[in-house]
C-alpha cells in the first residue's frame, strides 16, 4: 500500500527564499569538507538559481594558492558535475576567490578584511558576510576571536559565523567554547551546524508530527512502548583515523546526529516555527533526557569495534588494521544505549540509540513501537499480534511506513501485519537536496531554526557526561566488544534490549 499525493500538480513547486547578496568565506578551504560538501552544495544552489548574482566565495587556508588554482582544484573535485554543466560551472567559478590566511596571524586577518572590501566592490556583495569555520575544532575559539578582533563580526545584521561539529569534546569544553564565541558575536549570528538537520526526512519528523492531527494525541507514554533510533553505516573509518581516533562513535555520531533525531522526535510542539520557539523546545527535552542508569552507565550502554570480516571476494580489515589507527586502539566504532526522558510525555518510555560503522546496511531510521492491544481477540501469525510501528526512514529510501494488523484472507479470523508506506521518491519524484544545500542556504539567509543553540549543544553533552567520564576514568568498565565487519554489532547490544524483552529492528 502506498500513499499518493492529494494534489500531484502542486508537486515540484518548490518554495524557495531568496538569498541576499553576500560573500561566503570558507576557512579551511583546502580541506576535505570544502570540495566534498560545501562547493558542491553551493554549485547546486547556483544551478537552482538560488544564489544572487552579487555573490562570491572566498576560500581561505594556509596554502599559498591563487584564485585560479582554487577554481581549478574545486573543478577537479567536481569533475563529473563540471563535465555535465560546463557553462554553469564557468559562470559559478568566476565567483570563486582565494586568499592565503592563517587565522592565528593578525596581519593575515587584516589582509583578509582588505580583500573582502575589494570583493564587495568587485561583486557588489555589500559588506554582507557568512564566515564558515571548517578548520580543526581546536581553532574554533581562536578563529572567532580573530574575526572579532578585526571587527569582522561587529554588525549582527551583516555577519554570521558557521561552526562545524564537533562543538566541544564534552560538557565543560562546550561551555568554554560557548563563552568564547558569545564574547565575539551575538547568539543569533552563530550557526552551529549538524548536517542531519539539513536532511529533508529529519525535518519531516516535525511536519509529520505537527501538521497532522492523528499522531500528536498518541505520541506519548500512553501509547508508545519504546523508540529505537538507528544510524548504521557500511563504511569504515576511511581516511579519517587521525580525527576518529580522538572521537569515536559517541562523539562523532551520538552526541550530535542521533541526539538531534531524538530531540525532534520527542520535543513538545513549538508555538511557532521560528528559531527561538523551536530551539526552546529542543533544549527543554534534551535537558529532561538522561541515561537509563546514570550511576552505573555500563549497564545501559554497549561499545563495540569492528574486526576483520566481509566476504572471500571482498575482505574487510578490522578497525585496528586501518591506516593511521593505533593497533591497540580502544576507540569505539559502535555504540548502543538506553535513555529515558523524564517529563510528562515520556516518563518510563525507553529510547534505544545505536550507531556503528561497517554494519551490513547504510540506514538511518526512527522506529516508534506502540503498545500491544490490551485484549487479543484473534489468532495472530506467530502467536501475539505484532505491535503497531511507525518507521521514519531517514535514509536511504527516504519516507515512512506504518505497520498494522489486518485480517488474513481465509475463513478464519487470523490477523497478520501489513505495511503502509510513503516514499519521497515515489510521491515527489525528485531526489532531495544534500543536507548542506539546505543548511548553507539557511545560514546565508540568517535563519538559525535548523542550527543548534548554545544551551542545546550543552544539554546534549551533559546527557552523555557519565559515559564520557567512565570511558576516561575506568574504560575497563565499558569495554569495546569486537564485532565482525558487516554484522549488526556486538551481541552485548542485543542483550541490552533482550533484558527488556525487546529486539533491535533488523531492516
Ligand atoms: C559525519 C561523521 O558527521 O556523519 C561521519 O563524522 C559519518 O563519521 C557521517 O560517516 C554520516 O553522515 P551521513 O549523512 O552519511 O549519514
């Protein structure tokens, strides 16, 4: 069963807001993120005609590149798109510039200011600037300070700063970084990015909940038995051992992406869809969240690390054998945990979060399992009727599905479960934009609704503090269980749910 649109003619009429003239300054422009995500997203916006003609990108990094070199390197990285849209690329690339800048050098920052003034004259960008800090997290604070000292963040209407994840390493360092950033800029100028919030399906959690009348009355402890949030990846650590070894799955995925999915699934309805109303509710629910057992966190959390696996034709190395990884590393590549949210809506409902690398499928989803029907009148396939489930498919195969019992054909009265599905692809027929397309546009528009506010990011770190402290102080109490690459994580993660007579959904 699929869902069809009530008015298919209206599909495709995207409502897009107009991005004002400005210069986007990318610090860390020689890094991976710039050519893998940011420039492709900007080129996409350009091809969708969403960038104004008075627009420029200024790439900044320490390397002594010229404008031409920056343009050709970005072009090489996007070779396929450039090949397909040569004319558009030529036009887009004429708005790309480069300035060698070390943010730690005051003279460089002064030169940056002059270059920006020059670009303003050349491209009519009107002194309006978005600064994107895609540098090492250790430089977020000093980067903001350098920009503020050069007067580049003075005008809150015409300057914004975008900060990549991870925002801090724990509660204390996030608080400290917030203090520094807020001394340099007003909170409304600060855009802490989490690319999951740019995903159409993550935003759809809000629309599904708050634009329909049928879900909200049952979206609570009276009807929902448990919630599972999964972000599974097939990739390993790739070329990022240097970063990942200091981060691990808890910091890399749980504190940000999974926690954002948790917040959108559980927050109260905001009074308005505006940045403050939205973020008030997200912060509030995260402040009410806590590990299922804060005093003995090892009882509600499992860590794992992939070992060699795969198939005879495609063997996969274990995490410890990956280039750049310490052969005795205890960094987790998998985490599963159980949380509660101590408020009126969710008291007593367990939330199970899991994420891992080198799992059998790439898949992110939120699964709400409803309580069992109180009386079983009918025979059901497999004994008891399957509880109703609402599955929000974040990726891939974006959409949602609802599982419910129907009468099985035949003369008896047996029930069996069926699924009713909605797929973005079938209903809208166009691929959704990459998260960065939406988020870059929003930051340049000055719309912070889909960015994390200081209190939210702190609440998210605070939630995991007992685990982070345990890993730091008594790691043997939370050992990393090996799991074979291309399997669904360590058996201990299954036991976590089995104790509650539940099992992870195996998609
Ligand atoms: C990033 C993490 O933030 O998200 C990566 O650093 C991870 O380790 C990636 O692979 C997953 O994003 P997505 O959009 O592919 O689910």
